[in-house]
C-alpha cells in the first residue's frame, strides 16, 4: 500500500468515525492531525533518502581511496553479523 492510498484510507476511516459524532469541529481536528502526520512522514522519508545518499557517497569514496581498508571493514562487519547469527 502506498502513502497516498494509506492516507486516503485513514481519512475515510476518520470521516466515518466523526460522522457518528455529528461534530464538524472534530472532523476539522482529525483532518489537521492526519495532515500533520502525513507531512512528518514525508519529512522522515526525505531525511532517510538524504542519509542513504550520503552513506552511498561515503562508501564510494572509501572504496576508491582505501580499497583494502574498506574490504577489511566489510569482512569484520560480516564476521560480527555471522557470529551473532550463529549464536542464536
């Protein structure tokens, strides 16, 4: 389910809930809360993309400038994950 479909589903559910109350002010409040939540979700998604892009750029630079150190780091991380997985 994509973000727009989820947001529409949330709005529909909130409209059904507030229609039973018969209070237009509650509807406005619910719409405001849903809108704020969607905005914060979009901001978080953009922030994650920025972090991901920065990580990829740093990794590319590290591979180009220090290939053996990068290989050693990846091997160490793989060893730690393997050891943790084996102990389970």
